[in-house]
C-alpha cells in the first residue's frame, strides 16, 4: 500500500472512531458550545472507579500486515495464552468477542480450544458477528444473518447462547431504520449491547509493531510499545474526562482491546495503567449495571464512535472531540 493510501485509510479510520474530524469542520462552533458545558464534580465519597476489559476479534485480530484470511494458528495460541495469563495475574474477568469465521480460519479444533481456555479462565464470550463485515454495507436481513451465524462456536463452548453482541467496527446502523431494526432484533434474541468507552487505537500501533518485529528492529519495537502505553494512558484520562462531562460523574469504563501481538506483549502494563489510576476491574455485567448504560439508544451514525460521544448526543451535552489526542504520526506512518 502506498504511503498516501495508508494515510487516507487512517484518516477514514479516525473519522469512524470519534467525531474529532467531523468537529474540525465546525471547530469554531464547537469551541463556542464547549463553554456551555457544565462539569460537575462528585463529593469526596465518590464511587470507586471501575473498568470492564473486553478483547475483540478472537481468536486473533486481522491486521493489514497479514494476508487477509490467512492466520497463524501457533501465533493465535501464543497471543491468547499471554493475554489470558495476564488477565489472571491481574484478577480480571474479561469478555472476549468472537468472530466465528476467524475460528474457522484458525482451524476448528484450535479455534474452539482457544475459546475454551477463555471460559475455563473465568472469562465470558460475546458475539462479534460471523465475518466482521462492515454493517454499513449490509441490509438488515444480512446483518441478522451475521448475528445468528456468529453464535455457532460460542454456543458450542458456553453451552448457551452468548449474552452480549458487539458490532464490528462499532457500526451500529448507519440509518435510523437499520439502527432501530437491528436493535430490536438483538433485544428479541436476548442480547445486551456491548458498548465500549475507551479505544486506544491498538490496531494502528499493532500494525507498526508487526512490521518492526518482522524486520527484527527491536529498538523500534520497544519504542512502539512505550508509545502505545503512553497513548493508552492519555486515552484513559481523555475518555474519563469526556464521560464525566456527559454524566457529572465517571461511569464504569469498558475498555476495548484486540487479540493481537502488541497486546499479548504489553497487556500487563496496560492493566497496570488502570491500577495506577485506582480503577477496580469488574465484569461487563457489573459495568453495564450502572445507570449510564441505560441511556436511550436512538442516535445513529455511520461511524464507530465511542459511547461517550453517543451519550453526549443522547443527553444533548456539547463535547469537543478535537480535544482527543491522535497517536504519534511516526507510528501511524510507520512503513515497511
Ligand atoms: Zn472487531
């Protein structure tokens, strides 16, 4: 891929993730509106900070670096082992979101074995669709098909249907009709929506990291790991501030990570970032029991915004997405 194409692809990704780019267009307006935001502070007896950890794209995330569809089964096992060991060390009960087609790609036996390890380690599994297709490109019927087919290996391992669904790319329906129809379908099938409140662009860092590792450039790999952790800290603090702005208190967070090599190598430190900030790890049920998660879900967008931005729209709170920090350009532009 040429540099220009890669930059363009990244810009589109950013746009999908948060309203930063959209707000740039109306930046002046946003700054003006920002002044109207009321930031409430909790009394000294504030609740303990909480975070639920979620890991997407099980059994192994697809990356730009690997040829599409081809997966390294040994690497998938190694990544999941490292992540699960770390979750156990930090006493985290996480939820892993499964792409059923990736289970097939890894190989049925190995894929199912990885999912079993997740459950045996005290974690839950959720549905992340059959093929991780972009729902903006699908009809309502095709989306329903993706949801139902996505249950196969999870139900096999859990002995029941999954409780949570997470949309691929967090594309929850790009039109009102699609958003509402799919939300109704999920409800009727007993699903809870797995929202996420912190995104640290781990896929962008992982892509650069895989290139550095392939080149045996250990110095760059180390630098990428450090930048990743620094950026993750920045994003935790940013989204904490955002959600506080929206609700007047800090609701439990749901951290979005992916099953990739970078997280396998850094997850201990990622979890430590939360511990240093006095967060308590909770499961997804506990996090979503907070009233913030009962905020009406009527807002629709073609983008994969974090829920702080969506809740701001639902509650009519003006927030300035331009305040969100971008990952370092050298990581984004890291070339082969
Ligand atoms: Zn995903």
